[in-house]
C-alpha cells in the first residue's frame, strides 16, 4: 500500500474538517483545520483551512481566539481570496464581545480599528461587506460617544461641572457626528451658564446653532432658545 504523502494527509484532514464544519461540529472542525495548518502551512489549502478554523471558533462564540485566527489569515496569506473577509471578520469578532457603553470599551475600540483597516485596505471588497463595515463603524462610534456622555451625566449629577465638561467636550471633539453631539453641545452651554461663564456659554450656543440645530430635537431647540434669552447682551 502506498504511503500517504504529507500533502495528501493534509488534504484528507481538510476534507474531514469541511465535513465537520458542514455538520456544525465546531470543535472537531477546529481540531482538523488546526492540524492542516500544522502539517502543511504553505499548501494551497492552508489559507482556507485557517479561515474556516476561525469561522468555526466564531460560530462557537470563541470570539477572541477567532480574531487571532482571522489575523493569521491576513498575516500569513495576504494574497489569498480569504484575506479581505478575514479582516472584516476580525472586526466582527471584537464587535461581538463589545460590552455595554458604561463598561470598558477596549474590545469596542479594537473592533473600530479592524473595520477601519478593512475599509482602507480592501476598497474592492464585496459591496455588502463594505456597507456592513461602514454601518458597524457608525454604530461603534455612537457607543463610544455614549460612554463619554454617560460619564458627563454622572459628573453632572454629582455636581462636578468641570469634570462633566471634560466628558461632554470629549464627545464633541471625537464623536461630533454622532446623535449625542447636539445634546452634549447644549449641556456644555448650560453648564457654562451655570458657572457664570457667559462668553463660553454663548460660544457653545453658537456652535449648537451652527452645527446641530437641524438635527436637534424640539426640546433641545427650545432649551437653546430659552438659554440664549437669559444671556446678557454681548
């Protein structure tokens, strides 16, 4: 009987891995695809095996390790047809473990970075992926804005206006295009007015009118008009 060549053995493992993957036997698929990578890392099937191993980890909610495998696809097989989708899925993996806005946002920031790299490096990727990445970026930026906004609200309730201003201004500096920007600008104006800093309050109101008036709610517009009516003439 002929001895099985290393590549032939890898191909058999790869076929078995795809069969396990099709049955959604994720752990068995991971084991088999990992063995393919060990036995034949430079073969023509290694890129797909690495990608499918990452997808099996993703499907079994092993998101952090999935991200590492997706990175391996791009790093080791940059010219493979799986590289662009692996970059997108690295972002999606971190997105899946992004916590509520009030918690630490390290994974959220990683997801944002991965999606931005995807859009930068793979402009010719599938339109559906490009559109999805752009939507994820909008969603992630809104979450990061909410984290700073909630901190501002907390310090506002604690009657620490200086700290509150730091966080509201962080929203305006870094996430000026998110839905919480109008309220943040208005809160800056109101806090500055309460601190008797009339010029700063007026500047914030002017910025609110110039940048956010069209996106502001009726309540925000009324508050802005009321606050302006209380300001002394410049």
